[in-house]
C-alpha cells in the first residue's frame, strides 16, 4: 500500500527506506524497543496516551491471530484491547528501529591467485 509513496519520496530523498510491517519486523521492532528501555537508552516523555499504549500492548505466539486470521508460526503477534489504540507505540518503535546502530558494511576481500 505505501510502496508507491516510498518510491515517490525517494525521487527527492534517495536516502529514505521503507519498512514493511510484517509480523517478524514488528517483533524485531518491539524487542529492540524493550531492549533500549531496559538499557535506559530511551527517554520517554510523560505522555499518558503513549504510556497507556505501551502498557496495554499484548502479544501472543501461535498459529492464529485474535481476529482469527493466520499468522507466521513462531512469531509474536501484537494486539491491543478493543477501543484502545497503538499508533503512538508503533511510531515510537519505528523511530527506535530506524535509529538503531547499523554495523559496518562487510568488506569482501578478493585474494588474487
């Protein structure tokens, strides 16, 4: 859905990368967010809405999502209570994920024969 938008943005900002919110990517984002919070490398504002979304977020492992649709086996599925939201939580998780340190690019050395 958002791929065409990313391509349009890349025309004037080629450094932009898109992220597909697959179950595995969402799991990686949440694990990184939790890790940064445990490491005290993330300072959160006192925002009741954001803090509620963090505290209300739930997850499960399994073969079926709460709505009955299939999911990737062995990957966490995240959900929130009815009438609750998680948009601020995912925005925070995406920001932390985008700011993570990237290791140096591997260098391949070719040894001449």
